[in-house]
């Protein structure tokens, strides 16, 4: 009976949203096949460069080199900088460098499946919208076919798997709380940045103690499995200032290519300059355009937080995006964290004018930050700074509302 109802809902959703799905199904593979070299500008000599870092070192490990700090079998001489759990999984399945292309294609298909799943999930959460169906189809394609998608596909990075896990956390109903916690623990050990998505645990009013227990358990497991590798991971991570985003982008551009030497270019100075940049921009906004900024804040709140389901989506992906921005530099494929937030705007029931303004602010960095013309990259990174504060204000308002509801119930 349950399976029959589930199949009926899927068939009904396919009929209702067939144009959007068909457009994506046709467009996404076509753009990948026809424009691979044009869209992916910094591809390496071999395909799936990030995946090859894992497969080549897995082959080394299988050949007897068992110390992660000694692994240096990458074709480009890069240090191994994945959490060790990936190496354990790769060696368990006897993965070698010759398997790279096959696994890379699987990851592309998984990325495509994730986008289709996101369409279904967002449509099921959506209400009446003031936007036409054609406009939503076109804008969905613009979002999914933006440069971060193809950058991620070409590199074969395992961020695709982490993004799918975050998607499950964001869309699982609160009654599946413990299952969401299990997914969060897995995601946090596969990559470090999903750790902050634990913020979703504190959404339920009156469940603070349960959230603390689950957070403590997750941090204990993380500490046992992954925390000891943080020093190695931070030392071996790439800090390329172009085709990246984060709080340290501008200071690293000034220091490039000597990114870890000199008074202003050592890691401690980069952290300080990154925080100083955010503080300076925030002060400039408050001193010059505080009234306009407050109005934009209100519009963002109206567009992105107009349904109960949007709160968990914003908390999961908003907090994760803020954390990745704060840690310094991230390759631009990680901007896919903004996709669910952008689709929230696309499915909002706010006025069309407000939705389009929010969409413009959210989509612009996707195309500008990963761009072959450096001035446009800088413009995209500049747009991300006020966007950082806008998302932060939304998260604060969500928790203020949760605290208010908890006080009323008590």
C-alpha cells in the first residue's frame, strides 16, 4: 500500500514537472559534452585531477606505502590531503589509478542525479509562486549549468557525495532526527566543513538537551576518526587565490604566487587580513548604505524564509557556506552550496520583483567568481561579501524565532 502511494506520487510529480526535468536532462549532458574545454579552464593534463589524487595514492597504499605522510604518488606531485577514511574506502575496494575514468563518470552521473533529486525535493516543498513556469525552467537550468557544476564534474571531486549527504540532511523531516544525525556524522568525517551543519539539530524548540547529546556524540566520533589529521590536512591544502572564494581571497591575490612567505603572506597574517576585510566591509555597509542594506535584508527574509521547510534548508546550507567562506579559500566548485538556497528563492511566493532581485545576487557569483577574466572574478568575490552577511542575518533570525517559540511553550 505504502509503495503504491509512493510510486503514484513520483508519477504525478514527473507529469507535473516534466518540462523542467526534460530541459535539465537534455541540457546538462549536452553542455558537458560540447563545452568541456571552454567551461573548465584550468583542467589538468589528465581528466578528473582531484579524483586521480585519491586513486593514485590508493594504488601506492596497496603497493605497501602505508604512512599517509609518505604518500606522494600523485601524477602532479601533490600531497595527499583527503581525510584518511577515503583512503581506507579506496583500498578496501582495491581502487587503482586505472579506475579513475570509470569512477569519474559515475560521479558525474551522481551529480546529475543529485540535481534531479533537488528539483523533486524543491518542487514538493514549493507553494504558489508569482513566477511563470517557463521562467523557473530557464532559471533552474541557469543555476545547474553554471560553471561550478562543470568545474566539479571535470575535477571528479568527492564533494558531489558530500553535497548529496547535506541534501538529505536538509530535506529529511524533523521526525527523522536521529537518521539526519547519522548522515551528519558520516558527512563530517568525509569532509570537515559539513561539521557546522550540526546547527540543524537546534531547530526544534524544547529539544536543546537532545541536540547537545547528539552534537557531543558526533564531535567525539569526529575527534576519534578525523581530528588528528587536521594539522596534516591544513598543511597540504591548496591555497590558490584565483577561481576560488573565501575570506582570504584578496590578501592571497596580493601575495600570489608566494602565498606562504613574507610578513603579510604567512598563514597567521592571512587569517587576520581575511577577518579584517570582512570587518571593513561590514563597517562600510553600516556607515554608507545601512538603510538600503536593511531593506535588502527584509527582502531576503521575505523571499527565503516564507515556509517552515525553508528554515532547515537555510540552516544546513547557509551555515556550511558561511563556514567554508570563513576558513579562507575554497575552489569555486564548492559554490554549489548556494544552489538549494537559490532554488528556495525560485520557489518562493514573494513578489516577482523581489524574487528576481534575490536571484540576481545569488546567481551572479556563480558565473563571475569562476571566470577567465580576473576583474570579473574580483567582482564575483566582492558580491560574496555582502551575501555572506545577508545569509548570516537570516540564520540569526531563524534562531531568534526558535528561541521565542521555545519560551512561549515553556
